[in-house]
C-alpha cells in the first residue's frame, strides 16, 4: 500500500518509488532513506513509476 503522498506524486506525473522487500512498505526516495536508516536490516528496491 502506498502512502497518500507517494500515491499523489505517482498520479500527478510519475516518480521513483521504493518498496521494502522485508516489510512490503512503499515509500518515496526520502522515505526509503529514512526507512533504511531506522531499520538497516530492511532492503528496499526502486521502481520507476512513469507519468500516466
């Protein structure tokens, strides 16, 4: 499930989104950095979400 802010960016024209392979959280770039800083054992993967 995407956070509302990330979903809004994707719907507005695309952005890079990140999914944590450990807990399945979806976040934007800043969220991914904060997520890995807080939980270093979690691994995130990035995906390009193109403009609609």
